[in-house]
């Protein structure tokens, strides 16, 4: 199934918030992404409908296995590209912004090759 960049960003944000806070609510996502609560509510409804998240009666958001797989894939790309760009001399702020753009558009094949190349250069 093809997933849109915006959905990937929401899922990645949920994963990051879950790691930081342990529990995630819509308001946390709204604050992190600087979006309105109605925008987040609509997005969460779509993600729930697509089977990427669940919400409990208390409003806590959890990633489903398919949502988690997408979030982890995007987050790994984001981390790798951010660190790589910083190593190249890009400022951390610009590196994070650029990584967010790159992470969605690069093919799995190219990412795997870049990852192996970067790991080989770093002796990992």
C-alpha cells in the first residue's frame, strides 16, 4: 500500500513521542508538529481507518504493527541522514530539515546502498 508523506510524518512523530514520553495523545502530536487540534484529529481518524494506529478510551494513541514498521523505517532514515549531513559539515538544524525531505523520496534500494556505504566509511 502506498502511504503519503504526511502520514509517514505523523507515524514518525508518534514513534518519537512514544519513545520520549511513553504515552502519546493527539495534543502531544499537535504541539510537536505545530498543527491545530482539528487537523490532528482528522489525520488520526485517517490513520486509524487505514489500520496504522489505535486509540484507547482514554485517548492514548498506539501504533499498530504496520504503523510501527512504517514509523521505524522513516525514523531510521531520518537519523541516518541527519547524522551523515552533520558529519559532512551541515548545521544540525539544516541537517534535520533536509533529512526530513530526503527520507520520504529515496528508494529502498538507494537507502540500503547509502546505509552500507556510510557504515563502511565509519568502520561500523
